[in-house]
C-alpha cells in the first residue's frame, strides 16, 4: 500500500509540476505574440487562457469600425450582428463619450435594395446626445475576446486572417517586418523569461560547488597518463604541489605545463600516490594533453548571492551558455562527447517527469532552485524549438517570410497553408513517438 501511495504521490507531483512549469511558459510565449500584434496594429480576435473547450468569455475589449469616414467605437458589451463585414451597409445610432469619440448604441444591417439608396457616410442628428449614421462599413475591428478555457496549459492567440492575405488588418496581410516581429515575439518572450528567472536565482541565492573531488573516469591507452600508471577512479588531490579543488584547477595547470614534467598526487583507496608525466601540446583527436577524462564530484556546496546588476549579467551569461550548449548537442553526439540516449528529445510526459522530480527536490530541501532552474532551461528549449525552420512552427512561418523577402513575392497562401498542415501532422506523429519513448524509457533526475 505504501508503494502505491508513493506512486500516486509521484504522479500527482508530475501533473502539478507540469502545469506550473509549462503552463506559464506557454502563456508567456503567446503573450509575446499578442503584445507585438497589438503594438503593430494586427487584430487579435481571441486571447485564450488555457486550451479549449471554452468555459466562458470574461471580457471583450472595445472594437472599432468605420462607417464611411466616420470612426466609431464598439463597446465591449455590444453584440454585433454575426453577418456584419466590411462592405456591408448599416444604419447606426452613435453617441459621444467624454473624449468626443463616436460610441455605437444601435445598429441595423441594410438589405441590398436599401444599400443602393444609401449615401456613403450619411449622418443626421437624432437627439441632442446622439447621431444617426448611415453608410458602408469600410473597416471593422470586433475587439478581442478574452476567454477562459478548460485545459490549464498556458493559452493561445487567434489573430485575424492568419493565413489569408486578403483580410485587412490580419496577420497574413501585414507587412513582412510586422509578420516577422510577431512570429519571433513568442520565442523572444521565452528567452527574456529565462533571463529573469536565472537572474532571480543568482540574486536570491544559487548553490555553487565550493570544493569537489576531481576523479579520473577514463584513461586513454598509450597516453602519458596510462604510461605513468594512473587509473580510473583515482582522485587527483594535487598538481605540482597545488591543491586541486575544482576540475578547472587541474585542466588549467596541465595546459600551462604542456611538454614539461609534472607531478600529480592522487588518492587511490587508502593510498596517496604520486605520478610523473609530461602533458602533450598536440594530443591525438578526442584526447587531452594527459589522456585522461575527469569528472567533478561535489564535496562542499555553498549558497552564493549576487548583487542585482551582477545577477542580471550572470543570468544573461547563463542563458547564452545554455543556448550555445543546445545548439552544440548534435555535434557533441556525433563526436561521441554525449551519449545519444541522453540527448534524445522529450515530450510532455518527459517534461512532467523532470518537473515532478524537480518539484520533489524543491519541496524536500525547502529551496525553489531545482524547479526554477529547470523552468528557465525549458523556457530556453521552448524558444529554440519554436524557431526551428519547420512547417507549422514559428520558425517555419518565419522562413516563408524570409523566402518572400528574397524572391520579392510571397509563396501562394494556399500552398503555404497546405505545407503547414502537413508539417503539423508530421510534428504530431513525432510527438506521439516521443511520448511513447518517454513512457517506455522514463526520464528522471537521479535521486
């Protein structure tokens, strides 16, 4: 029974951690698209919190329409006729607000025979505080619906005319630079989120290794280390009489003494031994000067807090380091520096496994560092993944914008939509495969 209880607790932690880690990151990603769209004048029809099915619409921002040349504000609680569209003639009553704007009070759609009799933008006084407008709708912005949806995983943005460049005020009809900015805004927001989280970690206290045991984990045959007698699991405690407390202490000393005799003092079981060798200045490929591969195993960990300006600099630096590492993973796998199983992609199940273990560690140690650091890392990975030039992803859509800029005309919208549809189907199939792999071969942080 205890084992079943622990298993249920682990599953519960995975679900909770998945929601509190991935949910905000997806929401912030969509918020980036939304804010830049608003700033550049592209109309957003819906900004949803969570994923459908919809639970309720809790707000709708005021919309705008032009009747002829007259600009009219649509109140957030005004229900426009569903059949209303640009080019349709209407009969409307408007009033003036405190800023002198025309505010829509009533509207009637005109039938075709009435439209023929309509003078564009005709206006007449109805009452002291109202005006009668009769004419053709030349611009229509219904406002943005803000909705709450059932599945609590971030949110989504539904822009007008996402794939149809014929729809005025929509995404597809916007200039290239605007489309590029909106599409890149999601990933940019994720990178900024990572910088903020990492800066917060460095400002409030992050664990750092103060002292470590530098252990030999591999000795290349016929290398200076092998010829000297060094073995796997030897712990290097001194180099030339200098104490070795971190891996960089040893690598720095060795690289500054290539082609010179050095003495390494190691701990082998209960014995303390000394070995003389000469590091090579031109070692064989995939080998270092001495021919050993080392691992740093923490012995003493301290919590270090940095002043805010320094914490921000370190947050930016760590974000850049992680971006560089992710970009270098394929090369590292090919060169054998990273085992392929460790570099495999993870899906929602794998993320929930990692997040659940990080949440458990955070709760057990009363420190939010494990969960916050993982959240920052996932935010960076989410940004990089979305910028990949694959159909259906933001990067794939950006690629079409760049192609349009180079060739001077856009790819046929129907063809582009079909490519994104096929790409989405392939991505979903890949996601199912990754999810199956996560279930069969769970990804967990070692306890």
